[in-house]
C-alpha cells in the first residue's frame, strides 16, 4: 500500500507526517506524532480547525472536539493524503530542519527585538559581487557620442550591456543593445520588443556572451539635482537587475560633469544595486507610483523598514548603491555600423556602405559588429543562421560561401 502524507501545522512549524495506513485511528495518529515529531501524546490536542492555534487556555482547547475520540478512524473525518491537521501542545521542543525561533507564534508574546528582526533592515553594502567592470572602448564611445552630440544630454537614453563574466567576478562589456525607448529630461521608458530581443539573445549566445548590465544617461537638468540616482532610476535599475538574474549585474550611469577649466566632460560611473535593494524589489516593497512632489533622493517603501535604529518608509537612494571600479579594453567587435532604434532607421544602404568601406578586410572582420549582425538577423533563421554566423565572428573563422553570397545580395538590393 502506498504511503500517505499529511501536514501538521503547529505554533512552531509546518511539518509532514508519513502514514502507512490511511484508516488508522486518532490514537494511532497521536502515537505517530509522538514518534516522528517528538510531541508526547498527553500534551497533544488535534483538530482540523485552524483556530485551535489561537487557543490560550485549557477551556479554549476543550472546545475543539472533532478529533477527541481516540478510537475514531481518521478517514471518517475526511483526513486523507495531503490533508492539514492543526496541533496544539504544551512545552517546548526542537523542530527538525532550519533553526527556528518560536517567539511571535500563535499565543506567544513578541519582544521588541523580535519585532525589529521581522522587519527588513537596510544597511550599506560595502563590497560588490562584481570585482570590476571593463567597457569596450568602441562600444562605450558609440553610446556616449550619440547622447552627447545628437541628444546633447537633453533627454535620457538607455541600453542593455552584453559581454562576459570571469570566474573572479570581472565583467567585460563588449556591446550595448539600445532597445526601442522614449526618453524625457526626467524619465526613460524602455519599449521592450520581445521579437527583437530574441534576435539579440541569439547573437549574444553565438558570440559566447550574455546580458551583464544596464546603462543609462542622466540629463543636464538632472545634474542640478542633489542625488546620485533618482528614485525612478533606482526602481528601473532594480527591475532590470532582478530580471537579469546575475549577481555580478552592473548598472552604469553616463553624465556630463564640469571640469576644472569650466568645460564639460562625459563621465561614466558604475554601481551594483545592493542585495537588500533587489530583495526589497522582488518582495514588492517598493512603491512604484511616486508623486511628482516626492523627494527624488528617497525611495518610498510600502511598509516600514529599519534604517539604523529608525523605522521608516523612506530610504536614501545611496543606501542601495555599491560602487564598482571601471576599466576599459579593446574587445573583439567593432562599433562603426549604425545603431538600432535611434532617430535614423537602419537600412540595407547602410549595410552596403559599411561593406564597401571595409572591402580590404577579411569578410568575417567586415561583419564583426553586433549592430550589423542585428540587421542581418531580421532576415535570417534565428535558430540556425543567426547563431552560426555569430560563431564565425566569435572564432574569427571564414564565413561559409552561402552566407557571404546572401549578405552581399542583401547589400546589393539596397
């Protein structure tokens, strides 16, 4: 006969009881509870009514009589595989499994320390999981050049960073994908396109890369505000970090800063959202609707958290930021092809011009640009052709003749 499992909920834990006989009596059930859960029979009161756990006196317990007859079979009161039974008992015991503190359970008083421990504590995280982030010079320059020269840092711009993560936690960013988006002076809305992102992921997989972070700009207007990141930026960064599911995930900020001569320099900063920030986001504790009159330096929570010794619903954004060191490198890809989802649409004419300019290079070098591969991917099989072409770029091996002819014909058709 197959074993049956029933669940036992007590003030201290939810535990499972293994039963061989589905028709055993309540007395036999109590014997099993004594042997498996170490609660003496004399101390047990059982019921299928969860209010049993709220009982505080002997008179309260006496009102629960549905399992008082020791000779009654459990099947007769509807207890079967997966059923929940509530157990009240006197005395203390050690619950098997994770460490458990019974303070605060039903019928027990909680101390102030217990109450504080149950709240989320927000403290500064000193060390990032990411040892450093290194930007491909061409990719970083292509991004900052556009926001500086074309957008004049007047509206926000963002991108998803792709690259590699070393076993030591070093993140290398080798290309930046710029999704469809709408930016204003204060806000950045990413208009995510799942079909396009599927192409991006296929290219990244063929290149041996993955998502490693989020990059965005702050506008000149924001530079006048007294914050590192605004509450809206913290919320957006936390959302993408949580989605990225990578402990080394990096958030990078690009902005203009006044130099010693009074001019303006483009400045990169890199952070990780702290572990507690991501936990708060995943548990849905961030207020997502923030009024226009709210202080942008503060993130608002849906319930109190503990900052220092203070209970508060408002947390200084800097508590959520962990600084990451920045380096640069020359990666395997170029970044000279027109970039997707900007003001000027990318056409096949751009492909022809690019291939003509690089005619002296080996064909694989001519197509070693993520943004060019993304244009090609729109006309190729995402499951076969796109990864195959990307692998050629990653390994810098000759592109098969069939692909060369196809790409040349696409360029010539412009």
